[in-house]
C-alpha cells in the first residue's frame, strides 16, 4: 500500500473520531429507578415497562446514548441518614452508582442540596385515598325510599305521560271506530288496569288500537324494570351518618385523633419527611397516628382490606390506584391550593458534580416537553378510566335516577304520541270505516231522509 495514502487516511480517520464519536463509540446512560406502577413495572421475564421506562428511552435516544436501567438496591426513593449520606435513588446518584434517577421522585429543598433536578415532567401534590363509606337503610324510611328511587322531575314526567298516553288511546279509538275504547271511562280503566298488571274488562278490537296498546305495554314494562333496578341499588346503599366521608386533611386529622382511622404512607420518602419535620398540629396528629399503627411496608392494598386504613401519597399515584377494580376507593385532600403542601413535581435527579451531563439532560427534557412527550405518556398511562368515579362520594351515597339518564324512556312516550298524531292525520285525510260485528257496511242517505242499506247481493223475484 502506498505510504502516502496511509499518511492521508490516518489524519482523516482521527478527524472523524473527534467530530463524530457516536459513530464509533456509544456512551451509556445508567439510570436508577424504583418499581411503582404505572411509572415502572418489572415483569417476570425481567423486562421493564411503564411511564418512566418510556421516558428514559426517549431521553437516551435524544442524547444519542444507550440505556442501562436498573431498580434501586434498597427500594427507597431517598432519605438523608447523616450529614452527607443518603439512601435510595438519591444516594446512588450521589455515589456514582447511577448517572441519573428517573422515577416519581419528588423535588424537595433537602434533596436539591445534594443532587441537581431537571424541570419536572409531572406535577403533583399530597392527598389520600380511603374506602368508600358503606350505608345502611333503616326500616323507618322504607316507604319514603321507594318514592325517592326516581327524582321528582322523573315522577312528574311519568305522571304526565300516563295522561298523554290515556288521552291518546281514547283519541285513536275514537278516530278508528273502536267503540269500546272510544268511551272515556273504558280508556281510563284500560290504562289503570294494565298499569297495575291486571286484566282489563275491555280489549282493543281494531288492529290500529292494538298496536297503540303494544307501545303502551313496552313503555310501562320499561319503567317497571328501571324502577326495580334502581330500587335494588337504592336499598343496598348505606346511609349511616356516623361514618361520613372525609373531605380534606382536617377531617383526616380529626378521625386520626379520635382513633377512627389508621394512617398509612410510604416510608423513607418525601411524603414521610413532610409529616415528620412539620410543626403544624394537623401534620403532627396525622404522623403520630402513622407511627402508632403503620406496618413496616404500608401499601394501598391495605386500604382495600380494611376500611379503617387511609393511605397518604402523591395525587397521580392515588388517582391511578383508585381507578383500578374493585373501584371501592375515593381520592380526596383538596386541590393543590388547599393541600398540605403547595404544588410540586417529579423530576430527573443528576449528580451535582456532573454539570455537563445535567445540561445535556436538561436540553433533552426541554425538547421532549416541546414535542408533547410528557403529555402523551401521561395520557397513555393515567387516562384509562375503569371506574365510573373515584371522587369523594356524597354523604347520602344514593343513586337516584335523575332526568338525564331517564330521557331514553320518554322517547317511547314521544313515539306513542307521534303514532296517535299519525292516526289522526290519516283518518282526516282518508276517512274512517265503521266496525260492527266484524262486517263492514256502507250507507247512503235516502232522498226522503232515511238510510238505504246497500248489499252486494242481488235477488231475483219471481211471481207465481
């Protein structure tokens, strides 16, 4: 090989390596995280998935780095043990075991002194979940409860519907020539008897009135089924006011002081630090209850198992857990303005001494935010609605059928009324026929004032 060519190739290769190191060398971003669905889940085969895993992948791709993600060794977020020592993910970032921590890691003043935080990728504040209260129905108000299954507006519309349908039946029978039901008293008797599931003394004879009564039958059966369903729900719901739903941390502190609840919260994290270091009376009451009653590893599953347990944590996680079957939890604590702490957020922690890496991560995070990645991931993992509601229930706990869900049954009334109008228009346009014993007769006026009956038969008279 020509030595001149070799001499030209070596500087060129060196220039390429300096200018584009990612073409030859691939840096690795080492990430520490913690298992906490839906942020991160470790499957049986060892693979990871979740919000933080997707975020770490997007971040490493944007930084042109390979991704190495592992769970924190002590399963802790990070708590200070002495002047310069931290546990959990914060400790691993400080000691260099990991370059960054990507997890639902809350930004706090204490943590910010030892690690650098990027801009938050999700906002949060403190709240708590509790089991939905169960209500009892006493025997003294059973009759009243039967009337309260439907709202007053629904009852009024049903009552008006009976009058409209009864009047429509009379009108249709009158127009079509059904003599029995064309009498007001017979039409009223038919509506009342069939409403009470009795056999009426008169029955429709014309096919038009029969179709009308079939529509009426469909309406009353539909109303009856809905009433039975809502009555069952109503009678099976609790109405005991001695265990009202807790609406905020003041209610929780009062319940904790009276010993009616057992407070749970994640250990060795920002939430426990908030309560343990506070000098506010509400914080102290709640935290004292936690120290007395809480097990070593509190979890939201314990709230499902015991209605006295209440779990305090960050709102995104609480809403996610309360939205999972069996849908027996509610989330409260107020909004972030009324929460025990102001609005805060989850962010990525970087080693404080690695300024260059922090700048790269921050630039990549700004780009991902502008591209809508944070919003996309939040919708992907947090917007799946399995439960109808995980908000705080009302004190009554009742499921009264209001006018909005009852609109569909009144469409049947509209159909019945339109049917009666159609019969009216038809009879006015084409006339009507008189029924008598199942035979149709046509009559014409005699010039002298009498009626002459016309028969289709002709008779031949013969004289003897």
